[in-house]
C-alpha cells in the first residue's frame, strides 16, 4: 500500500506533466524549465497594441467627407441625423449654397436627373460656410416607389360597404391599389363574381322626392337599369321580383362607385309579337295543342323558347328567368298557375327549324345570358362590393371585375383620408378619360400622376406651365406617338425617365386623395415659415 509520501510525489509529477503539455519547455530538457505564462502572452499584447494604434492613425488620417461631396450632384444625408440637404448655385454671386430639404421628392426635383444619395458626417455639414433657407414642397412624398415597380400596372379597386341601416349617408368607401397578396385577394375566384352572380344596388336619391336609380350589376362590371322610364310600376316591380325575389332591398352605393361601371342596356321583358293582355293562338304547327299559345315557354335539352304568332323564339336562360314573371303571362297561364317551360318533343323542334328565330339572344350583346343570383342581398349577403379595374382588353376596352365579400380586401384604418396602397409599392401612371383606352397600353394623352404607399396621388406637370387653381397642371398638347417614351422633366428628375406610365381610367384615379403638385419650380421655393 502506497504511503502518503508516495501519493504526494505522484501528484507533483502529474501536475508538472500537465503544465509542460500546455507550455513550451525552455529547451534544457528538464521538466522544471517550463516558461512563465507572461513569456507566452506578451507577443499577443504587442500585436494588439499595433492594431489599435493602426486604427487610431486611420481615424486621424481618414477624410472627414467623401471626395467632391459638395459638387452639387448629390442628395446629402447626415450620417446621424438623416437630414437631407442639397447644394445649389443660388448664392448672391451664384456660389454654392447648402440647403436643407423637406423631403426626398423635393431633393430630387431640384437636382439634375440621376442624382444619388451620399452620406456625410453631420459636423461636416454643420461647418459648411454658406447655408441657405430650407426648401421643398410641403407634404411631398419622402418615400418613392422603386423604378422597376413604378411602371408596373396594379389592380385598382373601389369598394363600398353597406351600413347597418343601409342609409346613403353612412355608406363606407375605400380605394385599393393592390399588389402582391392584396392583388391575390382581389383575384380570388371565390369572391370575384362569376357569370351566374350579380349585385343589386341603388344610386343616391336625385332629390328629396326622387329615388335613385336601381341597377343590376353583372360580373363584367356592367350596370343595367331595372326597367325604363316609360314602363309602369307593375312592370318594374315584376322585373325586380324575377331577378331578386320577394321584397328585395337594394344595397345603397355612392355615385362615385357606379361611375366606375360600364353602362349597359336596361333590363326589360323580351318583346314577343302577339303577346299581350289577351291570349292568342299561334300559327305554328305543334303536336301539343296546349303549347300553341303565344307566350308559352318551352324547353328542349338546355335551350329555352317562347311561342310567337309565326315564329318560335329562342331565348337565353336570363331571358327565361325574366319571362316567367312577365305580367303578360297571366293571359297565357292564368293567375293561379306558375309560368314555367314545358318540354317540347324532338319531332316538333325538327319540324319547326325554319320558324325558329334567335335574334332575341343577340339583340343586346352586353346583356347577361345566364340565370343570375344577387350575392349582396338575402341570406348571408356579401355587402362589401368592389369595382375593379384590371387593365385593358386587346381592343382597348376597359377590363372590369366585380368582387364581393363580408370584409374589405385588406385592412384599412378607420376614417382614413387616403387610399390603401400595398406597402412598398407605388405607380407612375396616366389618368385618361373615356371607356376605351389606347390598345397599345400606353396613353398618348392624359395627366401624369405618381402614387406612393402613403395613399396619395401627386400630379406631375407634363410641361413647365404653372399649376391651375385646383392644383392640377394646365392641359398639355397630346404627345406624338414617337414622343411617348420621352419623360417630362419632373419624371426624369424623380428617377423615372425610362418608365412608360400605364393607363388608369380617370373614374378610379380621381377617387385617390390628391397631394401637392410635384413641380421643379415649387421644389426650390424657400420654406421659412
């Protein structure tokens, strides 16, 4: 058994071996020659001191500002304050003068096209010998959309929402300029009206004694008045019954909302020669004598027909939906029977081919052809209804879609006075009048606007003409086709020289609240007050 002395010697030997394994021996061959710790650490301290001294020297020798920072070609931004400045040659003797600028848009408008942002130490800017007044356009945008995004068309949608009492004065409205997820929401097939769906709306009252017009809105964004001025109340009520059921209440909307819709042909009962308040027999040769009455509704496979005096009139499913409730049907079916289509046999259809007339199906091309159900009335109504501009068709006609749901397509701030623009996006566009756009997709006339994700539209004058009293620029002469790609001066200075502005119908554009005019002259005005 080892003695305590043997254990102590073993511990001492193990400790020396461990120390020797971590520290380089002194070279004498003796395990007692292990170096002192300071001998290994000292070189590290020396290297660290040299590095620190090097950084200190660089800080002393480093220039206080980038070369040529004050040549008037840069938007200067304080490193710490992020305040923006420009240098203009507008001193008493045209010498360079430093001006603080209210916002990024103003800074770009007072400099030549292609100006870039340069970061400069605040103390360098503070020591600049010549300082002028703060300049810029109040409330002009500070954040501008990127060049590659500004020319991409967005979905424009104006949405009206029904109040609890369906009162005209409390109709809510929001405007959306949508991209990314917001665009996907407005294109969601489950919420975009299809060919079997419609809306039932009423415009604001014309005055205290005159109700606003009632409309059927189809999936193509076309509004059809319910009846015409020369029809009786009985006929108009029968049309409403055919389309919307018993005692329907139309959703109140704003005039601005209906102005974005296309005007369609009014909804009326098809005109069948010989159909009136008294029953008449048809001259057609039919095997079933009950079907030989003028106005009788017939069906064969998926097609619908109305018996006339000398012709069998083919009608669309939508016209069939109307005809069932035509007051004149009482003379055909009686007051106690429901008007509905009876099947006609194949032999009669084949025999009557020369007498089949289908002109009613194409008489009004913008009229719906499918049977419709209004989605904003009845059970589980979708009362947030949106009229969407989705670009132009190949022939230049405005492409519209209609969207309906229980909530807005994106969250909006209560009582917001601006439009909802998808964050990080914007648009440089031309607002044009009319219902047909330039088929090339680029307008040759109209007014330039820039819209940012702040939700305001800013007019860009297309010439040096002074702004008019209402804040818009004086109209410019229409541009020649070869000049479409030429950006105006303000557009070029805002870094959108090569952007071709897409078209937006004025009916949607004017619903976005207007900001100040982005004018190069106004951007250089002092703002001392």
